[in-house]
């Protein structure tokens, strides 16, 4: 087999700017890698290094450096991912507040930072300080009244439109691959697909810069999915510095799995949850070595983010809560109801979003991406401003909904009627009747819930970086908080009912609406993405307590069951199917009784298989065959009569080898015989010099017999990562099954459109 | 250009990293540390917020709330309701981050304006009417990098530094144009 690792890089900077010479062993864009070949190349490299390390001290040191390079890459990924996440958090904080006003003493401070040092904040008006002025105060020196409101409203919309327009223009001009969430494409890349440029440096830069812009513009999207993409771009960047990873696509994907874990870790401040998310959702092959390295990368990233300290209190996430009030068995019933809501909402969202994205793909709507972004931003800004719960950023909304109401909260949601003689300490406030502020908050939250449900369907999938963790959690948190307040008031006013009598006496603090918000958020997120373990671990790492595992698990399990009853796919798998990526899901089960003959090509009535013979074709014949067909590879047989299989040759390598031979070797002309055996065949005298192509031949292609059940074939494809598999009967070659054929067959069996699989 | 852009991005991220790491190790600005105590209304005293620059172990009601609004025997009841939190931030980090971000954004915007508006005008003036005869593929192609094909073909001959950089830039533009076609026009990837 070819050892492509022999190409040494020249140290000249100018050569760096040259176009890379496509040597034998690299893959074309939008093709699948050969996992087995990458694995064997890595084993060869490792064996060579180990054998050389015994020769001298320098070689020994080089072997040590090679072994340690994996950890160095993880360290660098963690540092860069943490830094970028910190920069994004700080910039989003500032730019979100820029829509409403500006800090006069130092323009780079957000609202909260501006009022940090001021002494003029009062208990009732904790947000006001003279250094921070709204735009209406600055421009027309009025802070109350109708004209001030209208001016603020107008400027809010203008800023939002400006940010969104900048973001979509930057994406369009510099890095079109920076749009969307990134997780469906990363899942496909990690399963072996090649999308050149998807994890490039320009995509990294543009995704980071535009992510800040779109989150600040108030659109209903989050930054967690794009942070996974950003972290994988960092992983790709650092792995290109080491030849162990840059030359081997299989090893590179191990690094990318770990980088994805680091991305989720900094998004949620949950290192363990990040590793589990990478294991469950994103990665395809996850060996144990990768588990340990992912954990290391996630920890380094979380530690870097904490040292940047974007939220000013050594917390990694804006909505970290820390209360420890107990929950009661009877509350499992509303938690399960929230789980059902989450499952139903997940199904609704997936169906509507896929329908809208399909419309964007196929009709004229897709021809106006910039206009679409501007219109959606305008609608979002116009509807979001009047409602105080949608005016602020979604992370702040979730943070407020998760928080428990102590005596010190001054928000409307905590406007309970206090007993003036109450002498209890701060965190043991008993249940109180709701004041008017709470009722106002409830209907505002209901309106906000409906708005968010509708607008997120149209926002996810636009040509800007967009994630959907935060909007799903917001929907769930709003629903959960409303249910929690309902249960709390029910318990207060009817504490003599049977269900409340045992655990909720008057004067006791029994119901925590903030916990219901958390459970609702977990349920909705689980309903949309169908995450299981990783979701629960992320949520309890967010809350810092193990007390709430049982409610979170109950809600997550219920929402997954309810959602699975309507459709098996989560949002990411649905987008993979929409785009037709060749992704063979490990979660799908193939339970049909078809055989390999039913799927293999050529079918009855089709043209026979295009094969190469061992030593009876000329260069011209091979070139004609390559030009006339567009297959990715050709089986090599002994001769056209006895179709006994010798091996398999890739199209790309044939083209390159013939091109090289014509340029470099003397005597190779169009009439030269091409042979794949060790010794050249018997040739008549005066015939041109034959061309030996044995080195590009794969002598061990995978074969199955024609009666192999498709269940086994699908299993082989999945477990070994094959691209094609040859079908033989009593030693004679019958046909070929490619990954595309397998996917089309599975789609056909599931009554989906088999023509939707587009890539090879 | 991809290499230069990548180097630029790497340089900026390293700058940010160095700035943040270095500044994090400096002595903290005295304004960046505070203990914040929020005290709710008590009897006839209204709620109040107290800030003071004390160390973390001194961050409690007795050290921070000055002057104490309630007389001696009530101090304990008053302080029991107050909630004190120790907070610190790094104002230098915030300043450096925002300024670096805005400068990167500004540079990108300038480059975008240059690529979409200025460069086609310059090229049209420099090369006159011969450029107007475009191939069939470019007719109606108002994308920013429509000239990439032609420049690429011409500049293959010479080999000095400036041309290599321009050649790399044109190759990058071709790649971005391909990406744009897949994503925006044919909707093949990233629906």
C-alpha cells in the first residue's frame, strides 16, 4: 500500500502559498473516507516510529513527542475554545445592551458593568444609574413618556437590523459555510464525510464574529450549537500543525470529537456533560482513548473560561442556580406533565421547521437569504420590544425564570404579598399568595411563550449562525415557571386537599417554581434533540446539585418517549436527512429480511458492472472507462470470462497514477498494457512499455456473498465504516453495494424518498 | 489570502490570549472588587443596597453596612435578612476584549467593502474594456469574486512574492465562490 506519509513538507513560506499537490491518499470534496485504510496507515506510522526509536536518543525523543502530541493538541484546543467563548460572552453582553443605551463613562461597559461602581442604585431601582443612559435620554433628553418610548423602540429595531444585516453580509461574502448550527454537518463529517472548508480558518473567524452579532440582535437563537462548530474549527486548525493528525483523516476525527466536547463544555459550563454530548450526539466512533482526551480538553476549556470570568462572579454560565430546596414525590405529576409538553413541542418544532427549511431549499424563498434575515429580524424586534420578557436577551430570561424568589428579588415575577410580620430568614420564605405583579407576569409569559414557539421555527436554519439550545430551554422554562406558579398558588389556597395535606402545611415553603422552570427547560430540550444522559448531566451541572436528578430524569424520559411516539428523528438527524448527507446512523435498526442481491448494483436489466481486467486492458481503455462512467472505483478481475476478483482500484488514484506515468515514465503510451500483477504479462515484441499499477490496488476488498442478509451488510458498513462492498457468488464477482445504495435501500424500506440521498 | 487571513486570525487570538492572561495576573484594580449587600425593607426602613471594597472573609453585613440604620438590639434581625455577595470582575479584560472585537469587526467590514465595491471598479478601470467580454458562466454573476477565474489564468506565469500572494488570494476567492454556490444557489449543503 502507498505510504503517503513520505511526502515531506518543504520549509519555504512561498510553497505554503502554493496550491497543495493532490497526492495519492487524499480525498476529494464531498466523498467519504476509507476508515480501514486510515487505520492501517496510522498503524504503519506508529510501527515505523517505534522501530526507529531504538536507534538513537534523538529518535526516542521524537517517539515521545509523537505520543505526547495528542495531549498538546487537546491543551491548545481547550485554551483557544475557552478564550473564544469568553470573548463571545463578553461581546454579546455588551452588544445586547447597546440596543437600549450606552454607558457614558466608558463605552465598552454593558448596563450591569456600568452601574457596578455607582452608589446611586437603590433597592427599588437596581438598574438605574446616571452613567448609563438610554438612547432617548441621550438624544432628546427625555426618559419617560410616549416620545421616549417610541424613540427607544425605533432605535432598538434599527440596531437589531444593523447587526443582522452585517452578520448575513459577512457570512455571504467571506464564509458561506458559517451559517446554520453546524452540528448536523459535524455529525456527518465525524462519520467520515469530507466537506472541505467547513472547518477552515475563515469559517472560524466569521462564525465567531457573526455569532456575537446575531445573538445581540435579539433573534430567537442560541450560541451553543455554533460554539461546537467553533471548537471543531479550533480542533481542525491545531491538528493541521501536527503531521500525525493532518495526514490521517481518521485520527483527525478523534481530535474533532474531543473538540466538540470542549465546545459544549464552555457553552454550558458542564465538562462532563460536554463529553457525554460528544459521545451521544456528535461522534461516530468513540474509542476509550478519546474519552479521556475529551475530558481533558473540556476541563482545560472550562478552566480557561473561568479565568476570563465573563460574568463577574466566577460562574461559567449566566443561569447557574444554587438552591437546594427539596422537592416532593407528589410533584412528579406536574414534572411528567412538563415532560409530555416538551415531547409534544419537540415534535411540533421538528415537523414545522423541516417543512419550512424544505420550502426554503426548493422554492424561491431560498433566493433571497439576506432579505429573509432582515424580515425575520424586523418581525422579531417589533414584536419582542413591548413585552419585557422578550425584550431582554434569552439567557437573562432563563436566568430570571430559574431563580427562586427570595425576599430580595424585585422583579415582577416575585411580587408576592408579603406578610408584614414575617420574621423568617431569607431563604425559607413560606408560600405566599400572588400579588398583581405575578398575574401580569403570567399573561406576559404566556404571550412570550407563544411568540417564541412560532418565531423559532422560522429562525432556525437561516443563513446566519443559529443554535437552538437556548430557545428550547426558554420555551420550556416559561412553561415550567407558569406551571410552577400555578401549583404553588394551588397549594397555598387549597392546602387542605389530600395531595397537599401531607407535605405542604401552611407556613411551609413547599413549591419552588424555579425548579419547575428547570425541569421544563430540560424536557423541551430533550424533546427537540432527543438527548438522554447528556441532557440530564448538563442540567445538573448547571444547577450544581444532585437533588434534582430524579425530576430531571423523569421529565427527560417522558419527553423522549412522547416525542419518539411521533417520529424517531431528532432535529439534527432530520436536517441530515433533509440535506441528503450520507450518514449511516448507529441508532437506526434495520429489521427487514432483504438480501444482498436485492440491493446490489447492477440490477437485472442494467448495464453490466464496469470492471478492469488484470492484464488485458490498455491505458486508452482505462481512460475511456474512467471518462464514460463516474463511479468512484472499479473492481479488478482476472479476465472478462472468469470474473474472479483480484482487488479494487479507486478512480482518483487511477487518474493520478496514469497522469504521473504519462509525465514521468518513458515509453508509456495509449497502447501500453496496464497490469496489476507482480510480473508483467507475456507481450509480443515491439509492444510499448507496460504500466504496472499494482501499488494502487487494494488487494483485500470486503466481499459478501449474494445471500448475505442486508442486516449483516448494514452492520458491516456501520461498524467498519466501509464505502463499498463487493458481492460474489462461488468466487465470481456479481455486483457492488455502495454506502449510497445502502442508505437508499434503508430509506425505501422506511417509505421515505430514496432519491433524497445525494452524496456518495 | 487564506493563509494570510488565517495568520491574522491566529495572531489576534494569540494577542487576546496574551492580553487576558497577562492582565489577569496583574494586581486587581481597586474598583473591580466589591462586596454587595442587599437589605430588604425592615419595619419602617426602606430597602437599601450597600457596596464596599472589602476582602472576601470580611464580606458580611456587619462590616459592609455602614452606617447601620437600626439601633443596637435590632441589628441582628436586620442583618439576618441581608444577603451579601462577594463579586469581582476584571475591567481591563472587558475593555481589551471589546476593543479587539470591534477592531476585528471593523477590519472585516472594510475588507468586505473593498472586495464588493472598490475592487471591481479598480479592475474595470485598470483593464479597460477587454474585461467586459466575460465567459458564459460569469454573465449575470454579480458575486464579489467574479474576476477570480481570469486573474488566476493570467498570473500563473510570474513567480515573485506579490504575485504569489495575489495568486493565493484568487484561489481563496474561488473556494469561497464555490462554497457560496453550494450553500446559497444550489442549496446542496446547509439547507
